[in-house]
C-alpha cells in the first residue's frame, strides 16, 4: 500500500477520533458552562480542524483525486462535489472558530446557536469523510499505479506549503494525540 494513501486513510481515522473527542468536549461544556480546561481543549481541536486539513490533508487529496480523474471512470461530478465540500468545511471551521473564540473571550453567544452549529459541523465532516472513504479512496486504491503515485509525490513537493513542513505537521499530530488521549480519559 502506498505511503500517501495510507496517510490519507490514517488522517480520516484521526479526524473521526477527533470528532468523537470534540463531541465529548461539547457534552462537557454543556454540563459545565465555560469550563476553561474544556474550552481550551475545544479550541485546540478547532485549531487542528482549521490547519491540518487545509494545509496538509486536502491538498494531498486534491492531487490524488486529480490522478484519479485521468482514469477511465465517470467520477468527475463526485470529485468536484468533494472539492466544493473542502471549501465548505473550511468556511464552517472558520465559523466554529469565531463562535468558540467569542465564548473564550466572554462575548455573548447564544448556547443553542453554539451547540447547533457544532452538531452541524460534526455531521458535515462525517458525511464528507464517509463519501471519500466509500467512493473515492477505494477507487484510488484500485486504479492508481506506482507511476501515478510518483507523479503525486513530485507534485506534492512542488505545491506543498513551505509553512507546513514536517515539524509543523508533527505539532498537529501531537495535538491530535493529546486530544485523542483526552477522549479515552474522558470516556472512562
């Protein structure tokens, strides 16, 4: 299995775990209004949701899905829909950040708006990953050749943000680990 493909699959597992942790943190916040520790972890999760997918994961997916478009498959509509969802998720993440940072700064935020926006966000993320996991990633695994992966790797080196190098990627992996461990601790 190609390393980039494995990383995309691992990223989806991590995002699912992080969404689970985020849900637990929201439940805690609902029970303990403005708990600083819980709010801090929510902001860490939102930081992860804001940076890692947009700077690393989605650009890699876009390159991989471009390769898939060169195959004899009728999937252009699905790939275009996924690309639109990437943009919608980025905007939804910015909205979530605004709301939770407002709460952190003691601004008045309607509780129902806060929690309904969070529930919609989680649903949007999960549905998006479900489509990728059930439709596109199996096709990627089936149709991309070693030559395709070499082209993705070369394009990735050309397009990769100089701001999101391996050290920053490791930082976000550490944030994920911390939040995922919190989920296990919280769930017990």
